[in-house]
């Protein structure tokens, strides 16, 4: 479809246009086949809870045990601040350029096509290989109520059901994914605030034992624990262990960047979603680290059994919150926590499926994956990319064998460094984008979102992420352990060579600041945004309208039609 005019008009030809050459149509939503159907409320809930998995409720206990309450809080605060800097970078780029493939295509466009190839496949395997891990975790959490679900037949049935659900949600239009994530993420938000309320009420004495324990668990060495060594060195290593927990729990900006290409009014809704990320870091991650350190002693016998012996690991029984509930004699709440954890796990796997599909499609658009993967259904779903991604959930069937369930956990740990590599690339991309804006005289203040304290945020975050990506698996040297080494450093060893291989094969070169394409798809997005006839709806307005109150007949996304001039004999 033409955008606003024909080639005749552009060339200045004023010859009359036949009536049958003019038709009305909407300005194109995208330069490709994806469609914009994600509403404001859906995007906001994806931003708030779309990337929160079991780590914030269960795995965080390992960081508490190894580091102590204060080390855990400091570590989560630092990592949240670093990811806020990353968010500050990617928000500015993705709001102005809400393209398919998100930050991956931005890296290839403004830095080096080889970098786009490297980070694209890194992100794909990172997302795709976590799908079977989340499915396996789902079956494990179900075992909190009955050990019968761990039997091979029951596990196979559960896995088949989850795969079918993921397939149905992601084969439909993107609005189905958005609606599913809206309700699933809502469950996460309820769970988090319920645990915060539990923490506050019980710490001031509102528990069956009437024990106002306050910050008791911070005393007697509970704030800073020794790990591996003793003394100050041991306490520093305890902090590093807590920081390792934070590295793989605090996530988020990448998912908003990926959904930007399918968001209605991306300049408004995606901007609001990125702003919400700062609030989420402050409340959920930092607040969660504080709450865990308050309710659970870092040397509680149950937590020690979980970390040292793997007892109940992966289920609600391993959660520091559930351990605290059991110690206080609270019997019903653990079951509620487990039920809500199931929604969290299902949501995480659903998000991984969506992002893997869209990422593979973005790679195909730039020629970094086979062209046939560009094919989309009429509802805008990359059908062949979807088929490829749905192969990966089948790996979860190895959990049918109890011995193989260990293998899938180790397999998933191979790709955990992929997230750190993604964040590092986002910072590098922003640095190149910032240089290009300077060289070409583009005023960043005219962009929909302008990151503050730039490029210093990008540089600080990039340096930090490079260092922690190299250090976090250092325990494999104490003593040397081959299995732990490859578990922690597989991505660092095998992903960078992809950059070198693509650079040599395609003979790519680094994009110079004055050569960077800062126009790209911006005119199309500008025209799309200007075509709306009604003002954008706020989050709470959409929530109220969801229950039928004050709903507009014409909706909030009515758009004006534009005249499109087509060559003679064109059939509309």
C-alpha cells in the first residue's frame, strides 16, 4: 500500500488523475506484516509483570542464604539501578523506532550487521531454550500438592496441555497473547503485593504467635553472611553470590522492545511502559529483596536444606516466604502462593514463546535467517517462525525421566548469560546511536522519549555488564570444575564467534556516525500516529471500560483514511 502519494505526485507531474485511480485506505501500521493490536492496558501489564518469574519468589532464597539480608538488598538495588540505565537507553531508541525485532535490529542497523546477527541468535536461543525449562518448572510446582504429578504419565499429560496452550495463544493474533499476559501478569502483581502485606503485617506482630520480629533476621550476622571463605573476604564473596542471584532475576526492558512493533500508538503506550519499568525495579525487585530478608532467616533450617540438599527446590516449598509462613504457623497462604506461582511460570513460558517467534521473524527480515520465515498469516503471526519455535517445548519431555530433569536444568543454565550479553549490546547500540545523533545534528529532545544523563548511563552500564558477565561464574575455579565452567560460560565462549564469522562471511563493517540511517521507519510511524482521530486512552480508563463502564462506541483507536493514488488498472 502506498503511504500518502504516488510517484507522479512526488515527481511534480500535475496531470489529472482518473477517478478509478484513487482509493481510500489506512496508513500502513508497519513496514512488514506484523499488526498493531496490543492495547495500553496489555502493554502496561506486560511491562509490570511480563518478565517476573519464579526467581523473585523462590530462587532468591539462594542469594539470601549465601549473602545475607543486607547483601541481598544491596545487590538487588545495584543491579536494578544498572538495568534502569539500560532501560534509559533502549526506551529512547525503541520509542522513536518501534520496529519488528526490537533492539536486535537496532544493533544491526546502527552498529554492525554482524552484531545484529550475533545478538539476534543469542536472544533466540536464550528465549527458546527457556521454554522447556519453564514447562518443567510448572510440573515441579504442581508437586507441592501431590507427588503423583511427578509420575511419567502425569508429567507427559501436563506437558502436552501446556504446549497446546502456548500454541493456541501464539498462533492467534497478537491480541490473544496480550490478553493472556494481561490476566496472567495481573496474578503476579496480586502475588507480589500479597507477600508484601504478609511481610509487614507479620513483622509487627500480626501472626499466630503474636511475635513482632521486625528486623530480627538482620541481627547476629544475618545481614552479611560469609560464603566460601571467612572474614571480610567471605562476606564480600557472599555479596557476589547475592549479586549473581540479582543478575538473573532483574530483567525487563528487552520484552517491551520486542512488543513495540505490535503496539497500538507505540509513541504513547510504549513510552509509558518503559517509564513503568523504573517503578517496577524499585517496588518489585528492591522491595522483594527487602521483604525476603525480613521474613526469613538466612540460616533457617528449611532454607539450608533447600540450598545445600535441593529439598523441594523449584516448588513453593523452597520459597523463603513459604518457609516463613510455616515457621509462623500459617497454613493456608502457602497454597495460595503456589497457585499464583503457577500463573507466573506459565506467563514466563508464554512470553518466551512470543519473543522467540518475533525475534526469529526479525532475523529473517534482515537476511540473518532464511527468507521463508518472513511469511505471516492474515492476522499478522509469523507462521513458519512459530512452527520452528514450537519444536523447543518438546525438549521438556525429557522431564518424564526423573534423571533427565536434572539435565534440562543444566541445559537451561547454559544460556543464562545470554541476558547479560543482550543488555551489554543494548548499551553499545545506544552509544553508537548517540554518536550518530551528534554527528547528524539530530536533536534528541525532539524524540518521543529522551534518556537522561546520556551517554554516561550507557557507558556505566556497559562497563558493569561486561565485568559481571566475566566474573559471575568464578566459583567454578574454587576448585576447578569442568561442568560448572561450561554451565556458566558456554554463552560467553560460543556467542562472540558468531560476530566474527558473520563479519568475515558477509564482509560487514562498523557503521560510521554520519552514515547511520536515523530516518528508517520513522516517517511511516509518524504518519500512523497522526492518523488517529481520538486521544489515547489511559491505563485506568481502559480498565474501567473493560467492565463496560464509559465505553465509547467508536473506541480509542479510530483512524482517518488517506487518499492513495495507484497506477492505472490497479484493482483495489
